[in-house]
């Protein structure tokens, strides 16, 4: 664990030697951030993308093992075509830039979700970033893209059923650990802390299976304004809690 002593918010002290292994963030509030400034929603998404870049880099610096972010849900296709196109354009720009800097930043990237509805170019960029970073150690950033928690569970159930039908699995031997291996997050530890900016108090179909025993941190801060100091507050709150996992 690196010795890291960044500037902390007043009254907030984070012990960087006992961070959660896995932090998940619902990146919410881009549209409202833009509306408050009289800007188009697309400007909010652009600002949110920069915040993601800052927070992801910082998580690597402090020694976090896993960061998972909710970038685009299976329900987000219902948004105006212009907004969806802008989000995909920002993702394309981010990945193109990331590919050029990956050997320097050495952040491992993985995409969770059904990528098939994306353009061929975007799918190729996603595959390329995963391939380049396969051998990297340190922080792994998981980007949930065209992701829905219920859809993920249904897909896992279908895959397990197919393996049973083919004789590769015994349905009577199924347990939680085996079922979890069929999820997009197979092999990744469950999140210890789920953060949701923007003042909303719900999961919105984000990692429902994996978050069963996660701690939650909610803040009214909109995602484009989410700072390192706000992350410190979330980590501080996490470190003040006692995790019993159903025990005493």
C-alpha cells in the first residue's frame, strides 16, 4: 500500500492504509448540473467525463484496487437521441485518448454490460483498451456500459441453464459463489462502498446482486462537482462504520 498523504477536507481524516478494496459510483447529476447553468445536457456529460477522469486517476494514486462506475444503463437508451449520441461521442473520445496514455497510466480497464448494441468502432475501442491493459497491476476500473443489474442476473441464469442442459453443470450443486461467476463481475470482489451523488437515494438497477452487503454513501453534490475532497468524505464515512454481514 503506498504512503499517501493528500490534503484532506476539514474535519475529515482518511486512513489510507485501510481503504475499501472496491468502490462503486453511480455517476449521476450531469443533466441537472448543466440545467442550473443554462447549458445543454450534453455540456453536463462533458463535465462529468472530466470528473470521471480525475477521480479514476486519483483512485489509482491512493492505491484503491477496484473502481466501478455506472456510465450508461440499459434504460438510458430512452433518452433523446442527441443526448445518447453525445454520451457515445464522449466515450469514444475518452477511449481514444486513454489508449494513447495507457502505458503511462497503467490503469487496467474492463467493460461490464452488453456491448453488442454499440457501434462497431466503440466495441473495437472497448476491446482494445481491455487487451492493452490485461497485464497491468494495480487499480482496475470497471465501466458499466449498457448495463442493467436485472438484465445481468437474467443473462447469468440463462448461461447457467444452458450449461446444465449441456451437462456441464449440476443444478443441484448451484450456490451463490458459482452463480456469481456467471455475472459480468465474475472474479471481481463485491463493492465495499457504493457512492451516489446528486441527492437521489436509490440504486437504479446498479449491481443489485453485488451490493447486497455494501455500505452506501449519498451526497447532494452533482457528479460534475464531485471532488477528491468529497471522495474523502465518503471514505471517511465508510471507515466509521462496523460491517457485520448479518452477524452481531
